[in-house]
C-alpha cells in the first residue's frame, strides 16, 4: 500500500544548544518518529514513509549522523536519548509512536526513561539493547580511541559495507549520499564514542531491564526481526518476546538486519497493523527476564 500522490519530504533543523538536529517529515495525522541505526541516516526509511499514509512521519538524523551536527560530545546512549527527548519536547508532541532500528531501537527504549508519558507505542526493528551478541567488527570498533583517532579516513568506505544488502535501483546513489555524510569531520568521533558506550569486547553492555523499575508502565510494544540477521541475532527478540506479555515478535524469514530495505511493503503493513490497532495492551514482564537473554544493552548498531 503506497499513498498516492506521494508527498515530498520537508527538511527541518533545530538547535538544541548541545547539538543541531536535522530531520525530514511528511504527511499529516498522528505522529510517528523513525530512528535509524549506527552510521545511517533519515534516508534509511525512504521505502517506508510512503507506505504509512495518514501519519505525520518524522525521520530524525541522530546526533553525529546524516545532516545533524557532530559536536565534541559524549555520545553515550543516555546523552543521545536526552537529545531526542528534548527534540520531542521542542516540537511539542504530547503523544507519538516511536519506531527504532538497531541502535535507534536502543535509543527508543531509553526514551522510556526520559519521556515515557509521551510514547504511545514502541516498535523495535532488529533492535540493539536486547541481548549480548553483536557483530564482531563492532566489538573491535569499541577498542578505546582506535576509531576516533584513526578511523575518519575510513568512514566513507563504510557506507558500501553498511549498505551491502541494498538491492534497489537507487542503491549506488544512496551509498554515495551516505558516504558523503560519513566523510564529514567528526563522524568517526561520534561513531567511536557511541559504540564504546554500548559495546565492549564481550558484546553489548547496556540493558533497559536493569532500569525497568523506573518505568511506571511499558507502552504497547512489538518486535520486528529478520530471521537471517547476522548483526543482531533474532534470538534476542525471541527471548524478549518470551519474557513480556503483550509483546509479539514478527519474523521475516528471508531477511537479514535491514528488513525495511529487503521487504518494505511487508514491514510497513505489519507496522500499520500495530500502530493503527485500537486495542493494543501495554507490555509487561511475565516475571524475570529469561536467564542469559537480556544480559545487556540498549543501543547497538547496525
């Protein structure tokens, strides 16, 4: 289902003092905020937003990404979530739905500690922060100051690696655009500090369940995951779905980490069902998390 005629994305920016954030938005209706993963940008949602009619779709570039600024900042998960919460407040959004992919899923989870009352529903796509395992090269990237000191020259080529699964006709143009974002000074610093805060040599190191008692009530939640994900295994989603009431896991059997590129129509349809349903119940812990399933995280990568 694609809305016709297609509207154009409108570019916006806002200065939060600590960082200047860029986002694009399109449409009218209940707002939904889409948060991308590491070394990605608002462009990652280009196949999704046309398939969410009747919505005000906001696609944010996280700090240090895309067209947002790259200040000398901590880039911890808490800092990133604080900036996104301030963005939500500045836009005066009393209630919204949040969709987070990979590291953006970790940020989305951490928003529950910052502005829970504003979050109507939470959709997590191949999300960080739900288990320890993570792609090995991200563990290497967490070595203190390695990427920050020597990695800027390699940030552009990372775009091709990050988008290796993109097969659309515009894939090369998108790779070139992402590379131009990553070549901006400060990108390696932002990437290094972000990774170092949420990943260690043994894997992911942050866990929303460590602080779940600080959240009065979880919102309705749904997990979406590619069964062939090699960045963050679907076993993370399976374990979390087993630990929570009212939190279904939607599997995409033929997809990897980037379901929104590989099967955009199917994902958008599943998102619409979740976001538009009138009777979604809040998620809540059945008891304790499954042993070993949520040892660590929000936040990780793509």
